[in-house]
């Protein structure tokens, strides 16, 4: 079995404000739905993760299942090169770069959380 999560690439990205989620359709046919509040809490930047030593490939598999501290809105979203998304959150935070690899690793669906 080939692990397509090692070099994931999005085929389509939808910020659905009504559903309060980010949807990514991956080139391998998988679809991920990220609740925005949990996505903000999972920001991969050094400030949010507690320093550079906590920014590596490992992640807490329960990261997106934690109850968010508050509700967040996305004020803006843009591509960061060919490798990531950058958000401007309603709390003013904008320094996190959510790489395709990171987003695929933290996919909250049942299939991905069991791997």
C-alpha cells in the first residue's frame, strides 16, 4: 500500500464560512474537513506550538479533537508558495503556515486518525 500522505497535494480548497470549515479535496481522492476553530488551535507556528523544537513532523493525534478555547473566524486565506496555506484569523494571528503535509497529517477523519 502506498502512503499518499507523504507528499500530499490539494486538488481543490474550499473555505466554507457557512459550515465553519475548511475542505480540502486531495489529488489522491481523499477529502478532509477541518473545523475552523480547531484548525486555529492547531496553528503550527513557533509561537503557538511553544517554540521551534515543537514544530517538527510529529503531532498530537488528538489535536483537532480538543475543545477550542474560543470561536475563530477566517478574515483572509492565501497560498504560501506551492506548499502551504496562510490564514489571517479574527484574533489577528497570521504567522502560521499550514503546509500540505501538516494539513494531511492532522486530517480529523476516522480513516486518517486510525493510521
